[in-house]
């Protein structure tokens, strides 16, 4: 608790994969600059999450059809899918390694 009564959280990551690693992996997306790869990767992650929890559970600015279209585009390109799956694994490992501490 802080002096003002609010709870403060500190998020730390362990050694290993970090967001910089994910960005470096996404730089390998064929035919895309970093910004385009990041935007498409975000849609891909949303699509994979929607497969688990349902599209109606997403709080996302894109429609279900936009997300499905992006996932179809990615899954139809083996080289791009390989890059995105590697980045997805890294991102998931990064999230698993986060440690939240109460101060």
C-alpha cells in the first residue's frame, strides 16, 4: 500500500524471452515492415484467443470477420505462419514468466 492508500503493483520478468525477442522474430515476417507485421500478429493472437474463449468474449476493435480473414491469410502462408508461431510461443513464454508483486 502506498501512503495515499492505493495498492501498487510491480511487474517483473524472469530471465529469458522478452518483448524485444518477439519483435526481433516478427522482423522476419516475409514482405512486411515491422509495423505491418506487428498489426497482423496482433490480429493473429486475437484470433487464437477467440478460438479458445469465443469471439463474443474479445474486447477488441476489429470485427470477427476481420480477425478470421487475417488468421486465414496467415495460415495460408507457411513462411509467415512459421514466424508468427515462433513469435506466439515467445510471447506466451514471456507472459508466463511475468511475476506480479504487491508493494
